[in-house]
C-alpha cells in the first residue's frame, strides 16, 4: 500500500500527519511525504530592475524550507516505524498532489483541511476539495478540531 501525505506548514497538515502516524497500516505500507512550493509571483519592474537574482534566491529558499519540512516529517514517521520517501515539487498544490498521486500510483491521499468556506474558499480555493474531486484514488481529509 502506498500513501501520499501532502504537507505544508499549517496546523491542519500537522493534524493529517498525526492521523497518519497514529494509525496501524499494513506492513508493506510506504508513505510518500509531499510538499509543494508555490512559484514566486513577481512584478515585471522587479525583473527589469535586476531583481532576477533576488527572485532565484527567494525561490531556492522557498524550496529549501519545503525540503526541511519533508525531512522532518519523514524523520518523525520513520521513528514510528513507517517507511517513507519524500518529494518537493513546485507548482499549484492542487494539481501537484493529483499528478504525484498518479505518477507514484498511490492508494490513498491524506490531506489536512483548512475548513475554508464562503468567500475565503472562493478566493483562496480549497486544496482538499480539489483533491477529493480529481484524485485517482481514495482521499482522507483530516480536519483539525476547532478550539473551544
């Protein structure tokens, strides 16, 4: 069995990690930890002003942060006895999760839900909703308990 755990820095992803780490999986499970670095958006004036080096450095820093996140999650899962592999890709998280699920031929995608509704969901979009709708396999959406 192969599981794709999509991670970002949010508490919602942490809830998804805790869920995956605490469950009993078949002995042959492999957990693919994925983090998606969003591409940097920059004004043409910054590029025209020689900001291309700044942009490259910022993108490298962004990817490095995602690599550190994936490494930490892998370490935590391995400490709990789960075999893992890690991936960091750049792009739109919604599409990247679906693409990696297809490429890796995963059986289950696990994502956290920010629980956005209304205008926030319309403006920002919902990664979890998109993944549930377009995934080539089953999807487990983990919701973080709301504070009381």
